[in-house]
C-alpha cells in the first residue's frame, strides 16, 4: 500500500505535464 502513496506524486506530475502539453499543442 505504501508503494501506491509513493507513486501519487509521480501521477500528479504526469497529469500536470500532460495538461501543459495539451495546452501547448492546442
């Protein structure tokens, strides 16, 4: 279960990068 919480920041960072990429392309 601890591994899940460790990956949470990575998920949020990936989502932010994806949103930035979409804004850049769009």
